[in-house]
């Protein structure tokens, strides 16, 4: 149902069973998938592709031009998956030609009120960003990550799968998978052990991840020495190999 007080551009493509509330604005180049619910006073601009079953609450701004001063109106894109919850006053901006020209959001995420996702960010699946969490341009956030309220993430930082940041953390360097971080600047505070339990990781894998964390953070080893020690478990566990790949691929360096 599209409210008579909503504006939907003639070029927009609206799926089946979509609700658009009063005073919402759906711009040119927007595609909205089936079963999506959009509240009142929402702005969605394009080019943007919004998947199925999303819920977008009032005063959210989705697919707007980015705030990068280099942006000169080039056609860039926002791509959002399915079943995301976008709460009040969330802002999600499209990409820039200086990167891949797109911002990409996965599926089954919760973005609480006042979250900001800047240009060229890549956000995985099953992510929770609590109130006022903000990620700057070109940030990559893995799957099943939790960013506490008012967490701020610097440009180009990568946050690995199943990582966790405490409220008001400031992240200047990459956070490896499974690591909890807090502080300003954020430092490692332990392993996201509770998250591993809740998500059904096998006990053997949990033990291997603990050994990997100790090698990285508890044994006063260099990163190279820690990786060499982690290789033993990596031969038998893909999650440890993922940690190694993340650390070796870090351009900003990991929090230590």
C-alpha cells in the first residue's frame, strides 16, 4: 500500500506487498523488493536497490549523496539485501567513484536509531549497530558483528566476523575476527566467547580460537610469530585460517 501523501518517482520500481507511509519520498532509480515496509517521513534516493522484507522507520535517509567533498554527482549505488531493520533517523549513503562506486549492505541486520553508514562501506549479514554507532567511508564490517552504541570507526578500517565493540569505542585500526574491543583508541579486551557459544561454534573450534587469541595478544609475540603459531590449528580449522588471512591482509594494522 502506498499512502496518497507519499511521493514515488515514476521511474522507481516497487515490488509486491510494499507499504510506503505518508510524506515518504522514493526517488528516481530506486528499486524496492517485495514485502518491504517503509514508515512515514522516510527518504530513499537512487540509484539504490533495496531487497525484500526490509523495515525502514521514520526519518531514515537511505541512498542519499555522500558527504565526501570529492563527490561531484557521479552515478553511484547503494545495494541492500533482505530483512534488514533500519530504525529512526539512520543515514546510509551511496558510494563514490574513488572506490567501487557502491555502498553494500547484507541481510538480516539491525541498525538502531541514529546509526550512520558512510559512502563505500561494506556491511555483512546479521550485524547489529547500536544507537549512534557510525562507520566512516570505506569501512568493511564482517558478518555477525556487534558495534556498541556510539562506536566510531575510522575510514578504511576492517572489522572481522563475530567481533564486538563496547559502547563509545573509537576504532582506528582493524579488529580481527572474534575479538572484543573497547576504549578510545580501542584495544583488545578479550575473545567474544559468549558470541561463539550463542552461535553454536563447536567446542574444539572455540578452543582453537582461544589459542589463536592468546598467540596474538597474550604471549608478547610479534604478529609474524603469532601467525606461525596459529598455523598449527589453521591446518585443521577454517576459522583460524580466516583469522590469519585477516591479519595478513590488514593495511592499517590490527589493534594490539
